C-alpha cells in the first residue's frame, strides 16, 4: 500500500514569508509525528498527534510554528514569518497506535530553504 | 530526558569487509532502541529494533545489533557490506513507558568503497 507522502518535496521561500507543509499518513494510522532534520544532524521531534489533537507539542521551537490535523488524517505544519534558521528537511511519520511497539513509518520529507 | 551519541560521523569501508557502527545512549528510564537507515532522497527506514528479550537483534539486509545495558550501547554490525549499503544510519531511542517521540543520534554516514 501507499506509504507516508509529503508535499511539496522542495520549498524555497523568502525570509518573512508564510509556508505550509503537508503530510498524508498511511491510511488507518492514528498517530502522526513531525520532525525537523537540520544539515548533518539527526531528526528532532516537533509535535505529535493522536487522532485530531496535538498530544505533545513540546518540540515546536517557538510560536511561529503551528500544526493541525483537523480530521485525524492529513496534517499541515505551518510556519509564519520564516527565518533562515528554519531551513531544514521536515519529516513526517505515522504509526498505528503509539510508537515503540508500533513502527513509525517516515515520509521522504520536505526540504525547506529560506533565502 | 534521553540522549543518543553516535561516535563516528563517517565510516568508510571496503566492499565485503565487516563494519560496526557505534551507538551509546543515556536515559534515566528504560528505553526501546532502534536503528534507521536513510538512503539519499528517501525517508527513514527501520533496520531493526530492541524492545525486550534477547539482546542480539537481527534486522533487514543482514544487519544485526546487540543491546548492552551495562555499557548503555546498541552497536550495529554487518559481517560483509555491499556497495548498496552506502547510506546514513541513525540510532534512536524511545522511553518504554511513554511511547511518543523518538530521540535520534546525529547519524553515521557509511560509505562502501569498491
């Protein structure tokens, strides 16, 4: 079946602009995770959804970052007033139930470049 | 909180040679341990995981890892590598009591030379 998909695959924007990154999880997966991977680093946790609600948003770096999952499936990560330091690959993952025993399946990522 | 240290950022090795990628972790609670592989322009793919039981875990593509609780290590090994194993490898942990986000190491770039 289809895996986790993310759109766009690449996004170039100017400093100060607003961007939206989309994640389509595997059908039936209740948990959805966003991570950010900076160059030369491992992925860092941003936010986790169980169903429609954000169960843990402790990884969001500041209030310019926001994510939604209104129908418990597709999720959108929104970044306001982008800064050059936001440039990174944004990864989405989903799992059937909580991660750990249940494998997290990752999408290919969206590469965000802020000029 | 948890942390993961991957001691080698780059590991070059010749084809058909053995390889070991090192991973150490720190945690005040018990954790599950994972190794992921990331090929260029692709998503992370799970290689293997340790949840409980036997400390020697076998994964896909001939990889295996051994959990050592006293040394807080989870090193990844393969007895004979192929060119196609060239990729970035990430070690990760998750608290066993609250299965939420993964904490990753900074990665090891494995380059297999002909």
